[in-house]
C-alpha cells in the first residue's frame, strides 16, 4: 500500500475505536457543538472524551505543526481524515474561532512565544476566543474603527466599543483591532492585540436577534488592559493581520454553503415533509426540481472549493477567491433554509414546541439572513470580486 493508503487504514481503525457512538449521531443544533473554553459545560461524557482524544492527536487542528499541538498532517492526509470522519458521521470534536481564524493569523504573523503560548490551548479547547472587529460606526468600513489603545509601557489601556461580537459573553479571550495612532491614515494606525475578557473594564451584552437567538453581543472596554507581549506583528500594522484573518473568516462562513439540516440531507428532509411517490421520488415535482438544482449548485461549489485549495497550494491562488466562496456559500445556505421552509409548509413556521426543536427550522431560516452581512457584506464581496478578479474599474 502507498503511504496514504496506510494512513487511511490506520485512521479508520483509530476512529472506529475512539469515536464514541453518541458522537456519530447528527447534531441536533448549536447546543450539540463543542466550543470548549473555561466556561463551557460538556453535554455528555462522550462529548468530553471525543474532544480529549482528538486533541491528544492534534486532530482538532490537523494541519497545524505538531510543535504547537497540531496534527502535523499534510493536506492530503487531512483530507483523508475528513473523509473517514464523514464515513462514520463523526461530529467535529471542536468548534473554534481560534482554529478557524486566529490560529492561521498567529502561524503567519505571531512570534514564537505567542505561538507557544496560545496555539496549544486552542487545539485542546481550553480557551474560547471571540473577534473584536466591527464597531457601531465601522462595519463595512472596518478601517474606520475608533476603539483606542494607549501605550503604557509594557501594556495598552483600551477604551471603546465593538458590536456583533459573536459569543463574546461566553469567550475567554478576544483578538481585537484597536487604534494605536489616531493621527495616521485610517488603515495605518491600527494594531492587532490579544487580551483576556475576564478582567475589570470588559462587558459583553447579548443582542437578541429576530430569530430569538443571541449569538451576537455589544462589547464595551473601559480601561481594559492588553499586555504588549500580545501585540501581534507590529504596532500600527494590524491591518495586514486583519486582512489575512478576514480571508479565513470568509472561508469559514462559506462552509455554511455545504452544511445545515442538522446532519440530514435536504432531499431526505423534504421527503419526511411532503412524502414520496412509488418510485421513491419526492412527491412534489416543483420542490423536487428546486432541490435538484440546489444539489447541482452545491456540487459545483464543492468542486470549486477543491480547485481553489489546489491553486493556493500551488501558489496560484487569487486573494479575492475567499470573497467568491463567502458570497456564494452564504447564498447557498440561505437557499437551503428557504427550501427547508418550503418543504415544511405551515408546520415549519411553528415556533415553540418540543417536537420542532423550539422552532429550529424557522429560527435557522431567519438566522441565515445575517450571512449576507457577517464577515463582510455581500455588496463588499461583489466589489472585491469585480476589482480583483474581473478587473473592472472602481
């Protein structure tokens, strides 16, 4: 066997032995996700075991270097791991902004000391991170942010406000954009700092959304402290880090285009709702055609994602490609939720019962509308695509 075949066989055997049966069931919602961190409470012993076992192998961040707690896998090996987990319907062991966003930025811009301090706890799920980017007056124009960091020798004193800070009320640390030089052009006076949320002068207030969920927060800093050792890259050059991290955030959000349904495929959900004909086809021909088109577009999206990944590995990637994936991935996710609602009919509008999971379909449909805003609005993504890929004039 080839080395990759051997790796696949070993991985399959390890997963069969170590993935608890409970972790091979579809997630019923966000409550089944393992976010880790100091405040997180495991839903079961199986969830805790699954995280600990995967983290011990570094497979919560399989392609990160082993020196920082990662799995040290090649891209091909990581793909095999993903395929073998999908084969047994294994849930992700850890959901983490630290893995999806901060980690890649630290690997590129962080000092060796910063990598050693922050990356292993991320891999083990010990610290939960949130992102301090958007402000009330700096959303799409992110570089217009006004949260200030004043130099106090070995630390900064931070004052200001962030908004739409996902899970800030549950996070342990924050990676945050602050203005360190108010006199510089707006892109030039920004720094990227890390600091503990559990300190005096940091307050997170949840924002209730139309879906009834409260994932987002307003976050206030009043003389909060950030140690100078946790300044990432250079002072006043945080915009370079911010842009790089945004690419990974958009990739993360674009992944919504291939998820959803609580682990159940959309055609199966539709059959449960409207029934099937004698030959096994969905009973509603119009809905059947719409779902078929959705499946075709999803397959094309998946193929494009693999192509972009190969181009980046070969050094031929375009920096605007994450914007393409983010835009279309969010459109797919919104379309999927619309089809789920269409299949469910009036029953899908039910909001409170235990049978509907507290109105999960309707709430997820409403929540999906925010995909067009978070991580950079769809209009901003289309502007980036037009300029950097189509090379249209400003």
